[in-house]
C-alpha cells in the first residue's frame, strides 16, 4: 500500500483528499504546516507528496526544496498560483507535476498513479566521473579542474537519471515525465536546453560530447 503525505492548511481540502485517497487503498498522512511536512517526510518516508504552496509558516517552494535535499520521492504541487512563472519555478525546483486549484479529483488520481509508476530499481551511484569532473550525487557537488561547479536542482535530477543506468539509453519521454511530470512528455525542447547546459559545465568539449550522449529522436545516455 502506497503512503501519500498531503500538505495543506485548508481542513476541507485535507478531508476531501484523505477520503478519496483512502477509498482507493492509499495510506494517508497529513500536515498543515511546512515544518510538520518536513518532519513527517523525514520520519515516515512517504511514497509521494501532495504539496500546497501557500502554507502558514514556510513558503511551499522552500518546503519543496527541503524535500528534494532529502529524497527523490515524487512531489505533486497543488496550488492556487496559476501563473506560468509559478508552475515553471516549481517544476525547476524539483516538483514532478503541478495542478492548479480547483482541480478534478480524477485528474489528480491519474497523475498520482503516473508518478508512482516511476521505476525504483535504478539508483544512481554516490560518485561518478565525467571527463575531468568528479560528481558526488550524495553531497550534490561537482569538482572540476577550475574548482566547484554549480548545478541547478533540475540539472541534478536529469544527471541522476542518466548516471543511474550507465551506458543504457534513457528515453527522452521518461526523463521529461520524471523531472517535469506526465503533462510535459512531449516538450523535448526542455531537455535539449538542459543537456546543453550540462555539457557546457561537464564535458571537455561540449560540441563533441563523449559522456552525455544524445540519441536523436530517442533519448540520452551516460557513457563513463
């Protein structure tokens, strides 16, 4: 039975979500504040989180970043913030999907099923070498010849997916689904931009990459 952590300060929404998820055999935990959410996530390790951004003690984006530093558990943002900048900001910060309130319960349940179908067997190594850069995924640091190299949260998530299966092709749609959510599976331009950024930071010759390889029209692979 999958355990879902619902984070929202509106009692009516918590009650509605609890009833609907429990009826579908999910184990449900709730939190009404950001601090409580981080504490529950640390102690119970839920399978997925439904996160409101408008919390009374912490901004939901700070909670999202806190969750991402501790785990790769799927996070679906449920928010009244409908601007494109808010959606993009949450997805770039590590959210797996974003639904604007009010939402259809059936749509939320479908998206929850989608993020829970993520493959769990592939685990990236704690450390890897890309050219003359040492990548430490556990500490989220990169050390190159010129010193530390900064990666964004989204770049870390993409790199982690590639490093988890060295030499194997990772379909572009899978990366898009796991990083940005199922609604973005056709947005290949997202990946092209981020892979180009990763190559500029990690490859000795970004124009002729040897480690972060594109298979045109199919996906990407990490070659040690």
